[in-house]
C-alpha cells in the first residue's frame, strides 16, 4: 500500500481520434531512421565464409572458454567456426554444429534455460550437431537437454586427468586407457541416458565425463570438461588431448568423420 501524490486528470474534451487525425505521415528521413532501427534489432547471424563445416560457438560473459575454443577450431582444416552471439532460431539454423557453453547473459538479454534448450533440441532432431561443454550438460542450474543421450551432470570433481575408454570417431587418435590432462581444475561427471555411449572417464572416480549419441536425425556430445580454460578462469589453448577430442567431436556431429556411426 502507498500514498498517491500525483494523479493525471483526463480533460473532458479529450478525443483520441481527433488527435490521430492531426498526425502527419512520416517523412522520408523518418522512414530511413525507422528502417535503420529495425535493422539493428534483427538477429545477429553468424558470418560464415562458405568454406568448411559451419560451426557456431555460443558466446557470452560467463563463457571465457569460448574464446579459446573458437580460436582452436579456426585453425582446424575443414571447419568454418564463427561466434554465435545471439542464439535465436534464425542464427542457429545457419549452423551445422553448435558448441554450447554455460552462458548466463547474451547481448539481447537471452538467458540459457528452457527456451534455448527447445531451440537446440529441435536443431539436433532435424539433423544438426551439438556439443555441450561443462555445466551446459545440465548441471548447477543449467537446463537439462537431450536426456536420452546424457541425462544430466551429477557432480563436479577436482581432477585434471581423464581417459578415453572406447574407440569411436570422437576419440580417434586418443589411445584407450592412456591418462590425459585438461587445463581446468575440475570436470563434470555425467549420467548417461539410455542412448548415450560413454567415451571418456575421469581418473579419480572412473565416472563418465564424455558421452555421445544420436537424437532424431542429429548427433550430440556431452563433454564435462571445460576445454580451453585455465584454473584461474582465463582462456588458454586446449591441451593436445582436448584439441583432438574437440575437433573429432565437431566433425562427428557434422558427419565429416572418416567413419561416423551414430554410436
């Protein structure tokens, strides 16, 4: 409850129709200015070069690793990686593969939650490829997605070691059973869904940290490691193992692998 200090009083002779009749049409200059404002509100589409697999890397304030991931993929042969700053339906549809990181804020006020998950799931179901990184697998408040492959993240474990445990296009070039390292101090352990295949595990607990599988016509990789981030949250070049895994995952999701089974 509050006190009213000011109150607008409508004039007795107030007539909206007569006021509207006196309004003049927009001038040419005003029409140009309106068109310019409308153009500025259009979706910020990724600007692909037309050469290579079109990969959109979601950008945002809370995903500094996206800088390192984008730089890494831009050096990879056959990949056209571009920032995805405003993940609208129109922007997503320009991509063949999307890298989805934990992003709490977008320039257009876009929050990561059920709305974005619906767009990403529809994208994969129609034949796109998706790679979720770290919390974006569905952990610490991030919305769960494509749960038939990866149900969710279940724990964050302080461990910088991981091991590829299955031969698969995503793990090509990684020796099964060999201990590898990632840059960040922890990773997210995953709960595989019924259609998910465990490709890598953490060394401390042996629990899954990379899971892959098909969803509709597309493919999904859930990666509990935050690739390209230092322990003090600064972008760094991925380790050799991280880089190999990332490039393989992108090509498998985009069906550019030499051998690319769904499982």
